[in-house]
C-alpha cells in the first residue's frame, strides 16, 4: 500500500514541483534495527514475517548500495528460507552473504554464515560438506580471542558426532566435549538465542547415551525452562520428543506417554504459528515480483506525463487527476485480486500442511502403539497371574481404544481430501463381529454391562466387501453403546434381508438401554466433533468423530444409518449393506495353518531402528516358530543380505541415514529375487504411492492381526518364488 502512495507522490511531484511535498527521509539506523528484528523473528519461528522484512530491507540496501546491510539481509533471508524448507533459495542467499562479509572483512559474521551454510548442507543430507563448513567456522572463531560466535560451530560439530559419525562409542564423549565448551561460551557471554536451548537438549541426549541419567534429566529440565522463558517452541517440542524416545528405550512407557503429550501440545502451538508464517512467506515471495510490475507501470505513466507537461499545464492537471483515479482503481482491483490469491494459496497450503501432518503424526503415534498392543497381546498368551492379566487386558484395551481414535481422525482427513476408497476383500462376517466383541470385553466389565449377539446363520460364510471399514463402523457403534450404558445390556443383531444369485443384503442393529438421545439432538450427533453428553459428565468426553465417521463410511458403501432413541431409555442404530458372495470355500483355519506351514522353515530379516519394535516383531515370529534376525539400520541390512541367506525381509520405512525405500533400491542392485515387505506405521495411502517405485513386494501396517501378517508374508513369498521358477 505504501508503494502506491509513494508512486502517487512521485508522479504529482514531477508534474507540479511547487505543490509536491518532499518525500520523507528514511533513517539508516531504523533500517538496521529492522534487519535485527528480522533475525529475532527467525529465532521464534516467525520466518514468514522475517522473509517479508528481509526482502524489503534488501530492496532498500540495493538502492543505497550498502554492502554491509545487503550481507545482513542475505543472511536473514538465507536462515528464514532454511526454516521454511526452501534449501535452494537458502543456499543462494547464504553464499551471497558469505561473499559480502568476506569482502568487508567482518570475521564475526563470516563465522556465523559458515555455520549457517553447514546447517543447510546437513539438511540436504550432505553431512561431510556440512562438517567442513562447521570446522571452517570453528577454526576462524578460535583464531582470535574467545568470542560468542564460537557456540555455533561447537554445537553443530557436537551434533554431527551424535547423529552422523557414530562409528565408535567414544564419539559421544567427543560430542560431549564440544557441547560443554558451547555451554561455557553461552554462560560467559550470557547468550539468550535459541541455540542455547539446543545445546542443553543435545547435552541431555548425550548424557543419556553415556549412562549419566541424573545429568540427562537435569539438562532436559534446563532445556524446558530456557525455551519456555524465551518462547522457542521448536526447540521445546524437540526436547519433549527426545525425552519421550529416551523413556521408551528404558521401557518407561508411562513417562514416555506423558512426555509425548507435552510434545503434541507444543507441536500444536508451533503448527499454528508455522501455518501463519507460511502464508506470510508466500506474501513476501510475491512482494518483489509485484513491485517490478508496478514499477514498470509507473515509469510508463511518468513518460506520458512528461510529454503532456511540455504542451500544457492545464491539460497536465486533468491528466494527473485521471491518473490518480486510475491508480486508485488499479490499486482497488489489485488489492481484491491479492486477497483472493492469498486466500486460495493459503487454503491450498493449509490442505497440504494438514495432509503432511496427519501422515507424520500417524507414523509417530502408531509406532509406540504397535509396541503397546503387540507386547500386551504376547504377554496375555503367556502364563500370567490373574492380577497381572487384568492389568495387561486394561493396557491392551487402552491401546486399541487409542488406535480407534487415531483411525477416526485419519479417516476424517481421508474424507476431506477425497482419498477414501473401498477395498473389497473376502472376509468371514461372523468371525469379524465375534472378534470385535471379544476385543471390547474389558470395556464391558469396566462398565458392568452385558452383550448378546444374535446372528443369522443363513448368511453365507464368506462375503466380499470392505471389512476394515465395516469393522470401524461396528467398533464405533458398539463402543458408544458400552460407553453410554452402565449396569445395562447391549444387543447386536445381524440378519439376512435378501439373498440373490451373486449378492446378499444384510441388516445390522446395535441397541442399548443407556442414556439415550433427545429427539431434537438426533440429527446433530452425526456432525464432526459433536459430543451430546460431554457437557454432563467428564467421563463421557471423546473426540466427537465416531458417529460422523460411521455415517461417512456407510455413505461411501452406498448405505446410510438411522437412529431410534429416547432419553433415559437407550438408543438403537440400524443400517443395511449389500455384499457380494465369495466363490472361495470357508476353510479359514485350514488356510491359515497351510500358510503358516509354508513359511515356518524360513529365516526372516527384520530391519528397524526402533529397539522395542525389533523386540515385538521378533517375539511375534518366535511364537509362530519362524527364525529371524534383526538389524537397526539400512546399511547393516545391505551388508547382512550380502553375507547371509534370508527368505524374506521385513523393512521399516522411517529410518535415519537411509530410509527403507533407499535401502530397498540398493538391495535390488544386487538381489532382485528376495521378497521385501514394508512393515510400517505410516498410512496406507503414503505407502502405496511409494513402495512400487522402489520395487517392494508388499506392505503390512502396524499394529497387525497375526492372520493377516501370515497371509501377506505367505502371498508375497509364493508370488516371488513362482516368478523365479
């Protein structure tokens, strides 16, 4: 907006020097204060605003040709685009800043920009290059008297030793030496930047790895105190996540869960801030481009005015007034278009960020849940006393309940993004509903409810449909019935409505004698996040997504749901579904045993960087009498496949250094026959889009059912073996 006003003043001033007021001078000191403010904005994750300020300062510095101001602006923009994950632009700005700081011989800023370039290289997995720049920064910082900029290379070299150069145990000791020196520099110069929190967080991690738990916890607490005080949300989130991981490694699942909750709360705050800053970044990126267009328009108008002034002053007045009106109209149109474009860009960016967030949080939540659910299930199969069995049943129920909530949230995201698809598979309906009721046994006991199943045995044994979505519908309906009923009864009725040559229509009914729902509220219960009983008692609070997901899934399966309810008398939910009849024989147990027998003499390689997940998967295979071996990274997996024979590989996808996709590609370079199956907690859409590109043979989502686990391994191994023959 200021640009248009200045443009207008310039035109009027050229036409009428006697009436034009002098353009106000901009203080150079105020510009330097602005670029320092942009640096601080980066520190608190407001990188979008930092880009906006840095872009304007850079434009001004180019006009006055001030190299030092230009260098500072380039450095700020390089850091801001680094935080915005635009590494290409970040490299461009940082190297320009480096060249200018070298030209004006500013040692302190050269140290900082070397360090920033090193961080950029590390972000794109060029660790060796990053280490070279960190060492250059350190060498330059140590060549003069101790200075506060030393903290940057000390921290980053320590970080590289922690995560990227861990060939020997003593690398943690070396890392500790660099980090402690960094802490001393922070104390000496009273540094209050976010890097101090990162130093504390890294010290907490290293002390844990070296076995000094008291020191590790003390530095974790220092990190929390420092980052909360200075509002460094990204460092605080990383600290909570790292502590949750440490607690998980020590099997302290209670504290791991609590710390993970803190991480999620902090990440939510950071996510909201980043969402706003992303919009600011888009606005700033468009700033220079829009200015170029406006400048050309103004120059053209100025040339026209020069010609008119030479002819007539009176005509010039009329022309200037016309131009003023034209500029105001153009500005109004521009403003409206800009608002529409920003709204569109913001909506598209929000959708992408939201989708990426759901994918990442799906993996992060499913991974620990895999351990909770599978370990509790494995322990329940062992000889445990009654008290411990109750604890384990409670733990497994809680894990399954949390998994159901996660599935509801992910299904909502799939519906909103248009990604919900039906997967038509053969399944046993009676066995499906029996397993669901068994899984809810603990909830029934806890609420002192009973349940009865009335199943029409004339329904064909095997049907074809989306059993996963049907399971989620029934789990939500039965869970709701149990939740809102105490000392009562739940009825599940499944009857055949109509049977044709190829199809069968089935009627489902879930009823209870619990709280019930008022007539006027019965249409609202299917809305997202609506909670009918949440205001009455905290014990009934939930996500408010269960019935919304039920309705959306049934609509996707060409059906709908009806409700009959009366307050204090209970509720009944009814729906009908049409299934295809399966051509397969109902030999589920025999099929499972044959599948298991086919793979029992095999040796499977488990590739997973998570120690608990390694343990769980190995225990599952042990119970199935299948031999296995574990490795914790892609490099070791490649070496193991070269040395030994394996009949199959279960490959984790999210691993440091090289992930499961890259590991598979490298194995395929020398072994194209070995079956490779992704064993992952990521969403199925994310996996399906990528596994074919790296020549994987299938995937298994964690947590899994043993029968499905065996079936997929069997199917993949038979397919690969037949193709080899």
